[in-house]
C-alpha cells in the first residue's frame, strides 16, 4: 500500500500547498490583522481588540456604503431574475402554439448567443464602456436623448449624486441578465412541453403558466441564481470603482471600495481587515437568511 | 429539443383550430429589444473607434467618415493595449492550466481514495467558496509581497489558480464520483499504475466535466479585477499590467487628454478577440456554463 500512499501525497500536496499559502493563510490572517492598528509600513503593531469594529460602527462612510450594498442585495437579484425568467420563457415557449404543442420563438439560438456577450467581455471592459455611455457630452445615452429632442433629460448621469448609484446598478443588471436568460432557458428545456400545452388548453394565460408552472419547476435554478447574484451584490467593487469610483461625494460607494481605499489609499490595514471581517459576516447572514426563506418543497416531475 | 424537431405529419391528432395568437410577435418585440440593448453599446464602441475626436464630440451617434485605423495603431503602440492583452492571455493560460491540473489531481484523490483526513481536506477546499475575496485582500497583498511575487506575472498566475481551486475541486470531485469504477478496476488488474491510470484513463473519461469547469474558470479568471489591481503594484509593474488595469488606466488618462478615439480603439481591440472566440465556441461556452451552475 506504500505506492498508494505515495500517490496520494504526490497528488494532494501541490494543490494543498498552493491553496494553503494563497487562500487559507490570508483568510486566517485577516481576522488577526482586524484586531490590530497595523499601518503596513511599520513591522510593529499593537493589538487594539475590537477598536476597529467600534470605529466601524461609528463610521458614517461605512454605513453609507453598506446602505448601497443593501439596495443592491434587494434589487439586483430580483430584477435580474425577473428579467431573465421573462426573456427565457419567451425564448422557450413564447412562440406559436399549434397541434404539435407550444414552440420556442424562431431565432432562439441567435438570442441566446447575443445575450451572452456581456458575460464574456471582462468586467473592466463593461465598466469602461458604460462610463463612456453615460458621458455627458460624448456618451451614447445623452446623444440619443438630444437626438430625440429630450435635451432636458440629457443630464450628467454620473456627476449627479441623485443618479450615479442607480446608473451603476443598471449596468450590473445589464451585464448579468443575459447569463440568466441562457441558464433559465437551458433549464426550461427539461420541462415537458405537454405541461404548457395542457395549461394553455385549460385556458391559462401565458403569464399564469410562467408564474404557476415555470417558476415552481425552476425553483432550484432560481435559488442558485439568487445566491450568485447576492454574491455579486455584496461585492459590486469592480463596476463601481471603474465607473464612478464611489462618487460623486460617496453617492455610489460600496463596502468593497471602502475596504480597498482604507487599505491601499490610506494604509490602514487593520481597519481595512475589519471591514473585510464585516463583509464576511454579512455574507454569512445573507446565506443564513436565504436558507430560511427559500426552504420550500421541491416540485418533482 | 426533440419535441421541436419532430415532423408534424407524425402527429395526426386533430385539435380544434385556435385563434391566431399575438404572443410570438410580442415575444419577438421584447427579445429583439433586449438584443438591441445588449449589442448597441458594443457596436457603438466599435464604430467610435474609427471616428475622429471631433466627430465623437459633435455627435455621439454619427457614423465615422472613414476608417481611421490610426486610432487602433495609437491604442496598440502608445497605450500598450497589445501588451496588456498579451499579459492577460499569459496569466489566464497559465492559471487555467494550473487550476485544471491541480484541481483534477486533488478532486480525483478526494473522490476515489479513502484515507484519514480526506473529509477535512475536502471541506477545506469547498469552504473557500463561502468566503468573500475581500476578506483575504490585505493579508494576500503581504503574502505575495513577502514571496517577492508582487507585480509579477507568475505571482498573479498562482493567485488566480489558488482562488479557482474551491469551485474546481468541488465540481470535479462530484464528477469523478459519477465515473464507473469498473474501468479503473480493470486497468489496475492489468497492471496499470496509479499515475498511468489517472493520466491515460481517468482524465480522458472526465473530459466533459473538465470542459465545463474549464470554461467556468476561464470566465472567472478573465473577469478578475480586484486581484490584479491589488497585486500588480510596485515599481515597473505597469509593464506587466493585465488588460483590466491597462484599460481602466487608459480610460482615466485618455479622459484627461481628450483622446476619445484612442480609448474606443483600445476598448475594441480588447473586446474583439473574446467575442470572436466566443462566437466560435458558443455552444461549448453555454452548455458548459449551464452545467457548471446547475450541477
């Protein structure tokens, strides 16, 4: 059995080393650093206990950022999933209904390919692209509004604290919807078409079939989608940093950006780690809440 | 899909005629609307990359008066988009290879061999999916710096691979468990060693799983933003920047200099290869991703 032991060791040690050094040890250190006043420059630091967290609780910027993440958590998954379900059901069963049953629309393959574009562009490209889209003079959005004679609506989208955050959220919805259309329409392929046929024969409207038939049958997939989107909502860093950098006057700030600035702009590594720990517990709370809310009987076919 | 392609003549069941529905038309209106919303911004960027700055400033919706490839030249040479693209490609290729190899090795052991501690190791890997990257950001910066890997391509490659392991191990462990044991047993009886069994029997059998998780990992790594901007700092690191940083830096700089056409050209250069690759492999992309999420 020595050969087997050796084999296990040879195969397991390299991945464990890599994982231990770059993933496990940083996560473990984060909790420790969160309890210090380390500035990164000096090799010495003092343990300050929970001071960083006390400071966090009184930090208005942090709460402001957290409020934006809360909005993202509330709206991003819901809007994205609803749009995704709506478009996916049009692709899968939005076509004509005849003797052979309910059909998908023509060109469904085309839509699926195109909808996926934002997903394959890297998030940096999406960010820069939309920053230009929103630009007050050279942007496509204001160009369109002016061409349509709506000059009054052609405002500085990202320069106005009233709009900046919602503009950023719109981009996050834009870049994610396509993926979930593809995901949901793939899952819908496994729903027997006779079910739709029967429901429509019984006089159900298309909307009813979506709410009463598709949603319960896709419930597992929708849960997975919600989890992924919630993770994106708790993060939100890349798009915000590229498009607005949290501004103007912190009107689109998110927690991830707070952490990044505390660490790499202000050198407050202890405090930044405390924000990281807060983000971790936020993730845990959301996961726990999610598990409570979505516990619901599976519909088996 | 089988239902869709079934010849209609084989279904001779008469059914009452139905009124012509407006549903398909409506479907197309909504679907085409979203398709337009998705593609217009991209098309706009491509078109703007051929315009002069003056044309961009006067009317964002106008067409370019001629194809100005010099914008692309400027973006490639002066803004170094070509170099950043190459750096990104090197890092993602290396990291993807490393992730697949190490991930498959660990997953195979965890799925097929029983030994003390196997469970702990499995949960240590899978648990990594629960933690936000931000929690690790500060210590990771110092870990990488202390190893002398800050601002280097190998450093970024290792970090990308490490953070891709949890999902890869989770997915491939499940996949290796589904493979039949009879083939492996037969090979062992024939005197095949552990290593040969893995590389010439099990890996080829796991191909569909590897493709799925590979595509998922590729997108994860290609989409990275916070890891490169934190880890590619320091002296001379701008030569080794990846696309994510290069492009955002370009957006900031060109904004000051007013070189809008150069920025659009840079964006287009960064966009086109990925879109082209995706169009070639879109079937694999989509089925792989769907499988990755649905599991």
